[in-house]
């Protein structure tokens, strides 16, 4: 649709739901329907996890920002990804590292970021809460689906919370800025 049309109509049960730019509507449609049904709808609290449980990830929010830095409805190749995490401590948490890892669908580890890279660590009293934000700028991920993993722990000492399939990122091709349609192998586009 986005290759052939500038404007699209989103129909649902024979009724016009929305009319607008094809790319924007296609992104909304994909975001709503193309992610793995039941698994994607499962709240973070109900996803399988491992760790001591001294603290837990309670919320994962991901935002896409286009190459100009403005919020975008969908993640495109070259856009930035903002990841916000909320963490709640059940017990005392001392000097823990918070990490986000992104895998492709072949389970190849592509991106690994954590607060320790900036020399920061998270400490919380029992009942304490914290928000952690990551900004991954200008990701050149090729169009496709990517898996987000969350980890909270202390080096090789303790795994506090680990959520393997915490979320899914759908990266779309930026049709407006593509000069050719040939796709080369691999997951990163240079």
C-alpha cells in the first residue's frame, strides 16, 4: 500500500475507520494487528521471568523518533528508539545494573545497552521505585521484527529480574528515503 499510494482508507467491518497518509495508516495497522497476537498482548507482569525477585520490571514503554527527533507512529530504519523502564523493589536493591538487549528473530544478539556503561548503578530501598530511560539513536536496523530483553542484576553475582521476551519492535522501511528496492542479507544497514 505505501509503495503505490500516498493516501489510504482503513476499513473495519465495512465502515471507514480512518483516512490519511498511507504510511501512517499502514504503521497503525501493523502496530495493532501484525505483532504476535497473544504473546504481544501479555502484560509485562505476566511474562515468563527469572531471577531472585528482589526487584522487578513493572513497565516497558518504547517510542520511535524519526531522523529529525520528532515522535513517530512507527519505527523506521534510521530512526531513534526511546525505551523507558519502570522498576519496583520488593527488597533492598544495591548497585544493580539495568540492561536492555535487542535480538533478531534468529536469536542473534544485535544491541546491548546498560546503565553500567555510563558508570551508573541502581539502588532502591524496599518498596522503592525507579524509572530508567535509554535512547538508542539512529538505529540502522533493516525492516523486520526484533525481540527486546530486559535484565536487572549485579555482574555474575546475582540475577534479580530477567524477562527474555519483554517486547517486540517492528522496523519498517522508510519508503520516502529509499533509492532502490534491492535488499542485502544481514540485519544492520550501513
